[in-house]
């Protein structure tokens, strides 16, 4: 990229467990650069700077950095958050530890749970608000200050204030927050209702406590990141991708780090939705296959499905809208084994990146999915992706499969390798069915988009198994999340609990709530300073029939002619309910549980035609060679192509392999891959 | 037909997914929170001739996994007895607990799946309805002496005949419930689940063929049986016994013995319940099918890797005498079946702990504590707050027991107290872990809970159906017992405990009065004196145990701040020195 073209550079950065991926785009010329450097556990910010400096001589030309981070996720999973305290209502200090009275596994009573805030750092004060918002007992600021001082004496660095029923009236929580600020030495103070103003005490307390727990860690990381980037000459703005796929400013991220828990994976889904949308597909199932897991997410009509909450681990619940991603333990490093009933199983145990699959020769002798792919000839032993290894040890892979699968099952070695792939595929297909067929979507209307290192090896089998229309392999599957960071819209969310019968609701008040959130969101989004096309509000009501406990999402909008009315809400509910369950129920009153608002700052669209494949040239020129690939019970001769050299509009017939630096695509016999106008490989039945 | 290992693994997942999807459909669309939130429901595929469980969902209520095969079998027997002919689209409905297991609240829907004109297998759905009549709202009547006082009893009848809904049956069901709307919503959810299951199964059969799928299901059962045999043969041969007690039956205040002798020989296990009390007057009887289902649940907890199908029980024999508490017949009341089921599970744990302690854990809190508060609001509307409460799980070889878990027979979560306060005129004044409730042990039992509830309306009645007020959850491998269940309600402003300890009807409350429930923790694992003094001190510092318990139960002398008096502790633990 020439110096002159460095005007309006924007960088998307995804820090993963193994690699830090960078995608830099020149917004004026459409030129782009991609980079991949090893992540650094000790100093993730340094890897970001490394990644950027390998691509850019001068970071001064960079205007914007948008970042997907796993710092928060890892701190939660590894319990490396800050020493945190909780100040709470008298009688309720164990809410965090009692959870919703659950257990980790249906069978076997061996569970345990250690809350991130231990019991001695949960201090009670006298105060009480009733469910209708009445203040029964006002909080005493002196008692709160005393509790805060006690927590400081115990070494607390961060604090969460959580009071029962604060969703209905947060006056006591706010008064306590004001009192604490007078004595607390830093900004790491969270009031639970300010993060989540929604009924359900455990979920609100957990979300608030995890936020406080993350504040010092994520705050320090982001400060360090900005310092590192600035010392390299970067003078622009930094943004962070939230779990809901929208971006927020660094300042926001420091205040609500709990919203970054699924930052990186969410960015990947954003990119997949945009890439597929540009190629003309509004319905996508994203399939991210990494070393230890397979993550599936559904995009319908261009919209990602959002989940209201997730559990990062048993009892670690975050209730905040996030892109719904279903994870199963079936990645390239997942171990294949035969259980005591003689059934072949894949995962959830994984060899990870270190020691990695048996073929890495780094000490693991049990077979993995990657070992099976290698033995079947689908991976090139001399060209491992990622670049960390020179070659892969095929003999080690075969020995592992012989000893742990072929022997116990009485299969010959090749059949054993194929069995591992088929069972892994069946599990992945199950995960796809879960998000599609089980949610009432017809798979024939969806395309699959594989990303991550391994997805493209399995995607042909998956679309056949589930009955998907086709698969779209993007130009850079290995840096999809980084690309997604570039594309993410700005977003601000809010939930208000209403808990009222439809017949009793005042629609004018609901509308006033919507306008208030819209104004608040606009202010926050504008403060970020990101270039935005426009700002939109998306509103849904969580509604149900009186007596039910599970809600349906009912979309409503601001600016109805004549204002929002009960009739409009009723009609919207009936439509949504019919779509979910088929038939309406007569004579039962409808209730509104809560209002969910999202204020979205739309970014200018990224022109994806920049990824288009070269025009002209021939299929033959892209051939790298041939090799035998095992498929459907026998060896078949497959041609190997170089992805970068495949010209636009050409069609590759399976069995074939397409190689590129960050992934390997396997086109099964009977399938064909076509290079579209945006550089994607579209895989479908050759006969279609 | 032998089935290749790959198809087997693939079809196992596909079949389970069908059952799971049926579960999910009902949970989402159910009306009553006992199904929607507590997941007190289950779905599966059952053998066309024997009714044996072929495939069961992973998300349904564990106790049903064992019970549903009896429900399907009772429909098969009914059809044969009556000489009825099954047609595609038929659905039978019933809640008879003596044949089909569990209690009257659980309505079972059974549907034959046809292939080539013959019954290929059955699909079934069971769900706990909110109210099925009887003397007590919610049907936990602790003073019932006949099932007629517990609710309506429906024998197997055809709800759908060849796809046609019999509306008169729906009308009969609705007329017999205090909550007809909830009933209607739940019934619809179960029908939806069966429709979906039929569709998915037909697709799968079209794809893989009837014979392959049948062979797979047979093979999965054979393998579960084989795996169970392997587990049993790894246990030492011998007879291993346990005896536990129910507090009383709610009618007569005398303990009821559950005596179990497990004989293990040559990879088979015989569970002999001959030392168990006779059927009782009150509602803690269970049917034989329920007793067998309880054992199934206990064994699945001890050997969680065995696939969930009928094969689990192949190497198991039962001796359950006729007329016993565990083989009740109509019209003996069975409404409190959960308490007896939990006690059977506890005896299996304790008996097996003598054969293989590391496989088991201290007993869990062992009572469902069905507590309801009911009254009328100022505007005359009736309200009923009905919920089950939690307690501790037992210590185990890998660590301390879980604090505040759900019962071993269920995966139910507790409703948020904020939702209860928003829905009913009550406020909780305490919702906390209960110190000193976990059984002492090298691995301590998890803590039970304290729930204290204040009435905000003028007047209400309270009902409680609980247990473990007289006999605490035992530990295993030398671990101590957990605390007893304790319930207090006000009489003339003074807190008292019910005469039957944890069972009581019609307790009257006025505005501002409180009831207080303190639930047991779990039993300990291993001798308490083997617990490291610093771990005992940490428990004191965090308030899980008191200074008194540290000294009495653990022989550790420690102050409130968690500072151990090492010489004094040494002297207590090893007086010889």
C-alpha cells in the first residue's frame, strides 16, 4: 500500500487464543492488507501492535481501530478478574452463590461452584424496595460508606452494588452509588440496575458482579492498548466490538466490560452476514471451526439471532443481548475415542494448539479430527496452515488412529479415519439443525458460511447432511472476525421491565421510554466519533399470555401515525405468536414483560467487491498438483488448486482441494465450487 | 442385522436430538412454570411391544426417564385388554399413577408411530400440570388418605382418534382443574411436541430405513446393558445394605423404614427392598414402577456414562414385596411420591458407598419442600404461590458438595424471588445459605438454604409438604449427616414447628407474619477430622460453618476470623500426643 493511499485507513483486529488477526482497509481506494501474528498471553496489546506494524510502516495514517477482544472472556474462564466486593440488601448476600438452584450436569452429583465474589466480601446493608417500586426502607449512606471501607480493608479493587427489586426503583442503589464514590479510590464501581434494569435478581446480580470483576482487567488492557498504539504514532479512535455485534467506544467498554464477553466471535458473525448479504444471500448459517470448538450462528433476513443471556461457565451468567452462538466441542484438535459402550465419540476433550493433534509431533498420541483429515489426504502435510509448523507427521496421525479407533472398533485404518470425520460431521450437523430446523427455519433457504481454520474441510458434507442450499467460503476465512470488526455498526442497548397487562399499559409511556432511550443512545454513539451514515432505533416488547413464563419478541416501532396504541401492540403480538407456535390461544390476556431497545449507528457499507478474484486466466493455471484423497470408502484422484489464482466465474469439480494460506477447502465428489464476483467459493451439488 | 459403528454413533445423536427437540417445544410453549421453568416433563421413543425406553431426551426430568416405559406399557396392555385397534394419529392420555408411575399431576400422552401399516414404536410426552383437582391447590395434599383427595384420575383414553381431537375429553379435563387455562395451554404444548416428534422420526426413517434405525435402537440398548454389567462387575461381590426413614406419612406420626440390601454377584445386582415398611395411610406411597424408576435415577447418577435407555436395567433384579410402601395400589395416596423416591435414591447411594465409596457422594438434601401460600386479594381474586425449594448436595471424592442445588430427580430451577414478589402479595425477608447445614466431612456437604417469607395481604393460608425433619441426609465413607429440615410458622405471634415436622395444612397467616423454611444441606464425604484445619478455618471465615461446629465436628479450634489455634487443634485431633 503506497503512502499516498494511506488516507482513511481503518483496521479491524481480532485477538484470539492462538493468533492475532489484522485486517487493514483503505476506505478511499479499497486496497486492503491482512496479517496474522501469534497472540501473546502476557501482553495481548503488544501482539496487536506487532500485527499492525507488520502491515503499516506508519500508524499515523490509521484513523480508526476496531477491536474484538477475548481479554474479558479469558479473565472470566480463568478466574483472573479483580478482587471484587458486593454491597447488597440485608438478607440477600447469597443471591450470587445460590444461583437459580441448578446443577452443572443432569447425571452425576459432582458439581461445585465458586462465585467470583466470596461470601466475606458480600456485605449487607439495611434497605428495601418492594416489587411495585415502593421504598420500604431508605438506604443509609453512612452504612454504605462503612461497608465500602470494610471491603477496601479486605483488599477489594472493584465493587458491585446490587439491591433487591432495583429494576423497579433504583433510588436506593443510586444513593448507595453516590455514597460509595466518596470513599472508593477508583472508577471500578458498578450499580447492577445501571447495567441491567430487568427483573430476575440472580441474573442482574451476576451480570453486575461480573462487570465489576472485569472492570480493572479490561480497563487496564484497553488503557495499555491505547498507550501502545499511541506510542507507535496512532492518533485515531479505538472502538470495541460488543457481544451483540455492535461496536462501542473504549470509554463505554471500560464502563461495561461485561458486554465484551463474546466480542471476537460476534465480529465473525457480523462479517459473515455482510459477505453473504453482498453476494445475495440474506439467510446464512455461520460455522466457525477452530481448534477446540465449532460455533454455529444463524442469520435470517440479514439479522443475527440475539440471545438474552449466556452462561460463560456454570453459574457465571451474563444477561445482556448477545449474538446467539451455539458451541459444541468439535474442533480440529478434538480427540476421537471409543467409550466403554464401544461407541465412537469426538471431543469434548481437545488437544488444543499445544500439544495439538498427533501429527504435530509435540507429545499428544491420541487421534484428533485434524489427524483424520491428514490421513484421508484432505490436508497437505507439507503446507500446514498458520505457518507455525514446517510439516505434519502423517505416520504419527495414522498410529494414533490405529491404536485408539481402528483397533477398538475392528475397522481398517482408512475406514477408521473416515469414521472419525463422519461422526464429527454428524455432531456439527446436529449443531446446525439445532439453530435452524429446531427453530422452525427451512434449511433449503440457507447457505452455510465456514470460517476459522477448519470449517471449509467439512462444509460440503455438512450442507449435504442438513440439506442446506449451498456453502459460501469467503475469501479470507482465517481473518473473518478481524474483517467483521471493520464492518460492525455502533450499538447501544437498554432493557426496561414493564410487567403489565396489555389492557393496563399506557402506550404513551412506552413510547416516551423508547424516545428517551433513543436520545440517550444517540448521545452515546455520537460521543464515539465514528463516521456514521444514520442512527436507527430497534424496539421489541417481550410478551406472553398471562400464565406463561417464556416470552416472544414482538417488534414495534417509533413514529407510528397517531402514536403507539394497544391495538398495534396486540396485532404485533398475534403475528409474532402465530409465527412461533402456530395457533393463538383464545380468551387469555396478554402481558408485556419488558421493552428492549437498541440504538444502532449504521456505518458506511464496506465495498466487498475489493475481494473479487482476478478476471481472465484459466482454471488450469491455478492447478498446483494432484493427490489421492480418501472419500466414500476409497481413494480418489483430486486436483489441487491455488485459491488466489482461481479466476472469477470458474467452476471446480469435486473431488478437489483448494489451498490458501489460512485454510484448505475440500470439494467432495459430486459437488462443485464456483468463484463468484466477490471472491467467494460457492459450493453446491455439481448437478444443480 | 449388525450395524456399523459409524451409523450407530450418527443415529444415536439424531435420535436423541428428536427427543430433545420435543422437550424444547413443550418447555417453550407450556403455560405453567413447573413445566416451562422447572422442566418437569419428558419425551422419548419407546418399544412397540414392551414399551421399553429406546431413546430419551437429555433435558427432561430425570425421574421420568425410568417411569415412562411403564406408562407406555400400560397403554399397550390397555389396548390389548380392550381389544382396541391402534390407528395412525391416535393419542392416548392418562395420569393413572399405579400403572404409569409418579403421581396424578403428571399427564402422559402416548402416540403410536406407524410404518408400513404397523406400529413401529411409540412416542410419549409427560408433563406436570399445575392443578388437577383434589383437596389442595397444586395437589400436594399432605393429609390425603385416598387418591380421590389428591385429584382426578384418568385411565388411558383416546384424546385423538385417527388424528381427530376428542373435545369432550378436553372438556372433562378442564372441568376438573382449578386452572383450566393453564391445563389447556400445557395440553396443547404436549400435542405440539408429539406432532413434531412424529414428523422428525418419519423423516429419519425415510432417510435411514426402518430396519437400520430399529437395529440401532436395539444395539444401543444392548450396549447400555453391557456397559452397566461392566460397571457392576468392577464392584466387589457381596451384600451391601442401607436403612433410611421417612419422618411420617402426614397422618400417623411414626417413621417409615426403607431398607435396602444390594447383592452383587457376577456382574448382576439385586436390589431387595424386603425390609421396607408396608404401604401407609398418607400420601408417601409409590407404585412399583416408580420405585424401579427411582433406582434407575440413582444408578445413572452413580454411573453417568451409561446411555439413557432401558438397557441400563438389564443386569438389575428387584425384590419389592406386594403391599409395601414401594408397591402401592389404588386408591392409596401417592401425591408426595417425590419424598419417597428421594429416600430410595439415598438408600442406593449409601448402600453402594459401602461397595465403592469413590463412586457415590453424600446424600443430597432429600426433600422437595412443596410450600404454598394462598389467599384472596382485596379485590377478591384468588392467588396461590406454589414452589419447591432447594438444598445442599453431598460431598464427594473430588470436592465439597454444591450449595443450594436442585433435587437429584429433577433439573428444576427456582423462580426468581423478584418474580414471586411481583406476582404475589409477599416479600422475602431472607434468601440465604444456611450455615452449619452441610454434613461434616473431609469433603463437606453443600449448604442448604433459608427462605423467610412475609405476608403483605391481610390473610393467607400456608401448606407444606416436606421431609427430613426427623432423619437427616446421611454422609458416606465416614462423612457426617447434614442438618434437619426445619419449618416455622406463627401461632399467636410465636414461631412454632408443625406437629408432623414438615407436613402441615391450613396454617393461617395475617399481614406482617412470616414463615421460615431452613432446608438441609448434603451429607459429608469421608471423616470430618481428615479435613485440613485450614479448610475448616476458611469455612468459618466465610460463614459456611460456625466456630462451634469446627470444634465439635472437625476437631479444629478456630476463632471467628478464621485463625486456627494449632496446638489446641493438635491436642483435639490427636490426644495421644
